[in-house]
């Protein structure tokens, strides 16, 4: 089964081909945006409408060295501190 693995920007490995990232949109330009989390930032190709400052979860795939958004989930209203605690527990289990 091929599923989206939870990752941080700074922990994306060469073997990762499908993963999800949670962060804020830092910048939007044409068909790309920069997503930022506490470990870094990454450029993502996307046809979805997003705005700078939005908190989102991006389900991505990597082809060669390009990151492409398959779909985007708004995370506005999320308790960010609680999310970080749950996420760190989840990542320890992997």
C-alpha cells in the first residue's frame, strides 16, 4: 500500500516519493508556493489556489527533484501547539 507519510521539510529523504507536510505558505508565485515549517522551507508546484500566511497540510509526491501538490487541506483553526505534540509522538513511532 502506497500512502502519504508524515514528514517535516527538513526530514524529506531521497526514498520519499509520497508524503504530507504541515506548514505556513510563505510565498506564492505563478504555479508554485513556498511552504515553511520549523525545519525549513520548500518549493512546491501546485495548481491549487493558496494565499501567503495560510496554515495547510499538503499531500505531495516527488518526481525527480520536484515536489508536486496532489491536494491541499486547510489547517486554519488548528491548535498548533497540540498538533506539534501529536505529530512528534506519531513521528517517534515511525
